[in-house]
C-alpha cells in the first residue's frame, strides 16, 4: 500500500487523467454538455438520474451475478439520463 501511495504522490499527479483529456480533446466534453443542456438545473437533473440508474444496474449486476458487462451494451438517454441494458446474462456460479 505504501508503494502505491508513493507512486501516486511522486510520479502520477492527481489530475493526470484530466490533463490528458483536456490536452487530447480540448473542450470537447464541455462543449457537448453545454449544447445538450441549456441550464445548470438540467445538467444537475441529468447527473442525478444517471447516477441513480447506473447504481441500480451495478446493484443488479452484483445481486444476480451477471458478468460480461461491456460499455457498448449500455445505452442512455441524453434527455433524461435513463440507462438501458441490452444483456443480462448470468455468470457461472
């Protein structure tokens, strides 16, 4: 555990992923959300619904022992933040 903390403190900064995304795709994500949601309350409601839906799917995955979860099998509504799952295949128990 100490080795991981030393690497995180000395080699990899806390904002590493954010720095990579902002240099690779400057303002792409920010512009997408600005054009999709006109006001901050719309964005907040989307984030709230998306988080609730994703937590529910994660709990179902654990409860039903579902495996082989891939991002391309999750679809979400940009208007409401609802998430749909295309496959619910149980794993080997």
